[in-house]
């Protein structure tokens, strides 16, 4: 982390009012932290657009474990890509429904491809990938 720099930002008053309402709703108590978070969020979004960027990600899957061969297919996919997977957590939400969260780390394009395959596996009811890039990665890629 670098030293703290102070900057002045000129904003249209209507835009500032909208920003203040937004950050209040989000629970921010000061503008500086909200600005910092927005900047970081945008930097991460741009960094992970590079297919070769090193990323971390979570894939959340919801599925019925009675779906024919589905648990085995999901397990086989994970073993086939063990180099990308840090760990997986499984929760039995009710008698039928499973929630699985898989934590991945690797090249953006490979993480995205594996997530698409997992989410697109027949029987998966809902899935989502969230990718991020830790600050230490950002400093190397930005
Ligand atoms: Ni389960």
C-alpha cells in the first residue's frame, strides 16, 4: 500500500447528490471509502477482462442431487481440473437440494471456461461465477 494522496474532484451537483444517496444506501459513512471501493471495483473488472489474467473465483451451484449422474459429473469435472480448484464446500439445503461453492484460482479464461461447463451441466438449476483479482495481482497487471 502506498502513501495517502489527497485529490480534489469536480462533480456536477446532481451527480454528487445521486452518489451521496447511493453510498448512504450502501452503508458508507464517508465518500472517500466509497470512491476507493468504486475505483478498485473498476480496476478489477478491467484486469479480469484479460483472458490470461491471474484471477480467483467462486462458482456457486444449486442442484438436485437426485438428478441422474449429476453429482458424479460435477465431481469428475472438478477432478479433471484439480489444478484450478482450491477447495469446494457442499451444503445440503433440504432433502433434495444441494448448494456447492467451488473456489478457483488460475488464468481468467480457464476459470471462466470451467465455470461455464459446471453451470451448464444438465440438471444444475442455478449457477454463478464471481471473479476477482487480489490487489497483489492488480499491481502486476495494471
Ligand atoms: Ni447435498
